[in-house]
């Protein structure tokens, strides 16, 4: 079967084998057909609404040393910060006032933020009527359980790559099995579970990407975040080849074909790579944007990779600008919580 036929079949069956995914990933002539099919599936299953998640990056302190990440503990070039609980709560309040329905609390793996500290904060934030997404890395199951009981709804934990050897090479001291354990715990505890990968890591192959996409389906992921790998000059991978948007868009489009109704953000890394990167992503399967509402110096110092898009944009102006840009491509800001599975009329 040629790649056009495979894409057409996947648009209705939402299934592809590893070999079929590999064929499409390696076939550049069918890219426009792939993107168009992903856009149709996105429209059919999750509509034209784009759900916003207000992103609060509350600590850039991390105990880990992932080779691709500017927040790795060995990086002395970044100014470290840690918000206190009141600062985080105040930002959450602002998000609610600005009309956001969901906040994402994101940070490095910072041992300061124990479950004892976070649980009362989550309860207070929940009382604001917000859906809460956590993105704070690997924790014991009991922590995940406590966060869920305190009101957390969703959890993002990227697998980064399902190639175990590559994972352990770029995440020294971390265990692939523990990563999987965390994701399974999150699913079992009833979180809307998000995972995802970096596309373009040195040594990553198209076959590895095909396996990643099948992993998303096998996990029953509710959200998938895909970022093109952008080398950070203060990391061991600083000399990696120049990043490309296209492979990340292809993985995104295939993910939309196989998991038709999940939430897929157009990530900041895509916008950083190309000025129209976010818009392109929204037309290749994405239906979520995570505006960064972190304020002040913290906004600049959450330096996962260089040149993060919108680092200088005033948080309160973001929604208006987004609404205008979305209108140009026939999309609009969703008014509901934008959960998975999708609700009608939100
Ligand atoms: S990727 Fe996450 S866990 Fe790894 S160093 Fe960066 S912030 Fe820490």
C-alpha cells in the first residue's frame, strides 16, 4: 500500500502498524496529505476550539541532569529561582481573573516542593474553579495520589523517547522503568495523563519515532506534547544538528490520526523555531496552546532552550492576541475546561 493509501485508511481506522508509520515518516512527498488528514481528524473529533492552559513555571531548580535541558543541575549559567506558595497562588488567581479555565504548574524536579507543601496549595487553587495540570516530574505514587485527592486533574510527564538506551544516555541517573511506572500510576489514579517526546534528539531514528507514537496509543494518553529538540548552548548537546520543525509536525500529525480525540498542544518550542510554527502546528493536529503567564525574571530564567518564544510578552495581553491570530485560521478560544474525552459544546 502506498503512503497516500495508508494515510487515507488511518483517517478512518485510526490504526497504523510500526512498519506503516515508518513508511509515512520516511516519505516526504505525502507530507501535505498527512497534514491535511490530521487537520480533518482534529476538526471532526475536537472541533475548532483551541483550549488555553495558563502556564506557571514556578521553579527552575532541578535535581536531574538531562543532557538536553538548560535546567539541568550542572548548568551554572542559569539564574535559579523558586517562587513561594503565595506567589504561585497569586498567579493562579490572576489566571482565573483573566478567564483561563486550566493552569499548568510546571517546574524542575525540585525537592523543596514536597507533597506536604503542595497539597494545601492545590486545594486553594482548586477552590478558584480551575482545572489543575501538574508537570513536576517523577514522584512516588503516594504523592500522585495526594495531589489527585487535593484537586489535580491532569499530569504531564514526557517519556522524551521510548528508546531505552537513548533515554538512559540522555537522562543520566534516571531509570526508564521508573518513568514508565510513573505514567502507569498516573493513569491508574485517574489523571488525564499527558506524555510526549522530543523530536530530533541526536541518535533518534524514524523507527524510534514510530515506536513512540505506538507507545502513546498503548498508554491511552489523554494529551501528547511534542517538541522539536532545540540545542541549548549550556548543555552537553550544544553542538547537536540544527533543529527542524517538519519532523515534529509529522509526528504530531500521525499522533492525531492514531489518537483522534486527545489534546495536543502547539508547543512553545515550535513557535521558537519558526515564527508561524504554532499556527502550522494548529493546522497539523494541535488543539491546545499553553500561554506562559509566569511573570518577571522567572519568565526569562526558565531557560529549557534558547530564545523561548513570547519570553518578553506581557502575560495579560496574550489572550487578546491569540484570539486575533486564531480567527485568521478559522479557530477560536474554547470556553470550557477542554478535558479528555472532549465534552460537547465546549
Ligand atoms: S528535563 Fe526536566 S527533569 Fe530533566 S533537567 Fe530539565 S527540568 Fe530537570
